[in-house]
C-alpha cells in the first residue's frame, strides 16, 4: 500500500499535480508535520498540533492537491536532524510565506533573522517589524508562526528575559534555547 501511495505522489509530482507535499518527521519532542510547496517549506506543525487540521488548512488556503510525499521534504528533514543534533546553526531552506501576511509576516521575517544562540524581546521584534508599540501583536505573530523552529520564534522572549509562551509548550522552548546555548 505504501509503495502505491509513493508512486501516486511521484506521478502527481512529475505531472505538476502536487501543490503541497507533506511528511511526518521524528524530532526529540515528538512527530513534526512538514509541508512544502514548489516555492518552499510552508508549514511545520509541532507535536501536539492536530495534523489533520493542519492538512485541512493547507487544502483550504493553498490547494486541495495535498499528498504525502516524503521525498519532497528530504532536505528539510536533513536540516532539522542536523539542527537537533547541534550541528546546524542556520537553515538554508526556501520558505513559502503564503500562510501569513501583513504585520504578522513582517514580525516573522524579523524573527527569521535572529541569529542562532541569540534572543530578542517581543518589543525589539515589534520595532524591527515597523511598530515598536505593537508588542502584543508581535506576540500573536509568534504564536501564529506557520514555520516554527526554522523561523525561530523560540528565540523571542519577554522584555524581562522570561520565556513567554510557545506553541510547542514551554519545556520545548526551554530545550531549544538550551540546545542553542542560550540557557
């Protein structure tokens, strides 16, 4: 059965009928759902998120042509594995930003530029996105980040240095910051 599904995905891809490829990937925190379009990585769903809900959102917002096609996500999987092993400090993946827009997108683009091993406050990220007073909106943008880990919203902290929130839970945020030598 798996071979026939793989052949179906390969054929759909070769005929230009695969708009969104997805795969489940193991991580130290549990399974991640990765999704990519021809433009790049579009979604990383953290453990605890409903994979079916994420796939439905992709079908509604991007295209109903969503298929499991792990081979299309090999490079993303490889880079994530290296990151979790502490051997990758900067992702080099094309990203598809279609699941975000406006101020949220500006915040997420600012977050993408936070270097490995460094943090920024929600206030700093809001300022980098063009509105230093939109601190709560910056927090909301972090919480709605469709590409966490790769777009490292775990590197955004409260002004006093406390962790704040994280979609994967505070233990995951803390572990990612420890991995990067921040904590």
